[in-house]
């Protein structure tokens, strides 16, 4: 599974109003790669 897909699953399984911190994504990759994946999700309109 790709890093982006792993992050998507974590986010989309969450309840509205849930808050995430960088440590929530620590197992998916480096801080830079997580930031990039989140940025791409925002660009794709899947995340605000």
C-alpha cells in the first residue's frame, strides 16, 4: 500500500472533528514524506 493510501485510510476512518498530530503518521514515513502526501490530498480536494 502506498504512503498516501495509508494516510487516506487513517484520515477517512476518523470521525468529524478528530484532530491529528504528526505522531499519528509516524509509522507511515518521514515527516517530509507525510507532509507531501497531506499536501497532495489537499490539492486533490480530498482534505481541507
